[in-house]
């Protein structure tokens, strides 16, 4: 299933009109930063760094061949299988540590 604005579209990635797009598929885990000035709120110069308000997610993608390479505006991309498994094993509010 493809999501737009966090809503299911009712279409599969294979039915999407522009399949080359990096689509949000399968599940969305919407992240919320915990470090003020780094990923929560604004930085010292007033720029928004807030993960939640910037719509940063862990989500599935239709571009499995690009996994492991930069291919988003901050999101963590997983295979559909992996994000479905992570979603089923997670709870709202669970802390997530993302390391490079």
C-alpha cells in the first residue's frame, strides 16, 4: 500500500502512476525527537530541527535496490518485509536509537 500525507491511498506501488518515485509503502513509524536543539524544537539560530514536525519516518519503500544509500529527505527506509516486522514488534512511545 502507498501512503500520501500519512493516509493509505488504496493503491499498490506497482499501480502508482510514477513508479520511479521513492514512495512511502507498507507502514509508517513517525519519529519524535528527544534532544532539544538537535532533533526536537529549534536549533540555537531558530531553525526548525524537530523530527516530528519535519515528518521524519521509518517506512517501507518501492526502491529496494537503493536501500543502504541516501535516498530520502531524512527518513529511514526499510524493505517492506522489514518495516512490517518492525511495526508489529513496536509500541507507541518506544525509544528508538538511530546510529550511522
